[in-house]
C-alpha cells in the first residue's frame, strides 16, 4: 500500500507554528435536523449446511429490524445425521423479513426491496442453499443510536462417517449486507458495527461468508458522546467508506480487525475520508487493520474573519494539540493519507 505516514513526535505544539508548515483552513459544520434516535440492524442469511446424502440444507433469510435479536438463527442443516449446520442467519425461517414498523421506516429514512429469502438446496450433490441478501438505502439525513450490519456465515460441510457413502456435502455461502447512504449525513450516538461473514469448512469443503458494505457522505459523532466504530473483516469482504468523519463534538474509538485500506477501491476496504477532531476531543484508532484518510483536521471551528476583507484562514487563536491526548494510535497504527498534498493536512484553531 502506497501511503504517507504522519508521525508527530511532540507532546505539545502550538497551532501557529504548525500553520506555517501545514496550512490553515476553516472547519465548516452544517447542522442537520435530528430525528427520533433509533437503531438499525441488518443481517444476511446464513448458508445452509452440506450433506453426504445429496440433499443440502436451506439457507436462512435476510433480516432488517431496529433491534438486534438476542439469539441469531441459522440456515438449515443438510438432511441426515451427516448434514452440517448452516451459518449465522437473519430470521427464524427461510423467508427474509422486514421487521421495521412504518414509523421506524419513516424516521430512519430506509428504502429497499424486500429482503431475499435463503435459497433451497442448490443441487442434488449435497451442497447447502445460499443465505439471503439485503440491500437498503438511506433517503435522508438521520440521527441514530447504533447501526449494526452482519453478513451471513457460510454453512458447515457434511462430515464423513464410517460406513457412509454419498457426495461430500459443502455448505452454502452466506448472504451479503449493503447499506447505501452516499449523499447522507449520519449522526451516531453510540455504535457503528460491521462484520463480514465467516467461512464454513475449509479447503475443498469451504463455503464463503457474505460481504458487508456501508457508504455514507458524512458521519458525525453526537454531542458529548463517545462513538464506537467496530469493523471486523472475516472471510467475506468489508467496505466502510465515508467522505468525512466529524469528531468535533464528541470522542470516538475506531477498532479495526483485519481490515484493508480502501484507496480508490469501491468494493472493499476502510476509508475515513476527512477526519476532523475538535480541540479537547479524542479519537482512538486501534486493532490490526489498515485504513485510509483523505485529510486530518485538528482544531476548533472558526466563525469568520475578524476584520473586513480579511481571509478566514488568517484568523487563528492560541491553541495546542497533543498526539497522546487528541489522537491516540496503538502500536499497530499509523495515519495513512493517500495522494498527500501540503494543504490536505489542516490544523484549525
């Protein structure tokens, strides 16, 4: 990965001194109208289990609801005692479900076709059915407590037993989960969590986990809150892309597990866009995953020029930032900026 690594070696550095090197810019915040805080949960269906009998299990249906179920369900097992169990599902039957009430749908601004059901047995050689997929689109700016996206796991294969004959069953693939909010602003008061699907089996008996993808224009940390962003890539691909991550009003912890940097790829990887940290706020990035940002801004909002015809960028106030207070990186993390230009790293006062 070709990235620029920014390492700050000082615990206290005046913004005036930094301005001469990195440039000054104005942080402009656009208020959005909040709606009733809710949560959004989307799950891809788990793949059905494989079987040695030639009859694999059904895949589970996809699910969308406002509350994550306490006990996720699974795709069906293959027929017979040798059938493997299906992966993580999103409903209690083969059919996909939309459990959002009309009021929740309106408040969350969610539009989508009906969630797909898990398919029946794919063929007669013991492979399990596919898990159902789900694609949803946000039609307006929203304020929510949490957004949780979980792709379906692949079904488990059938296992050979003594004195057993028949095709060696392979589990079905898990279903995908996609949430599109390309032109939307999302204020998050608690958690955003993405988990791609896990594989069932291995080698020639491997079924694939589903993919999870989330795109939005801007993520705003709710005032005086700490947002928790958990991104975990397993066998399935993971895409998390936002044009701007605004932590000027609250703290944020971003935990990355096995993620890839997005770069210019629109199908997988993590890109935080323009990362903005307010003075007195803290962003912690941890985990073993990779990511990209487009620019880094640390500072306070500047309302406007102090004198007529004075450029906004000339307005600065005494300020400091600390790399161990405002932006915390664990031992595995570095700031990585694609296509670095002098004006893309900004400190505001």
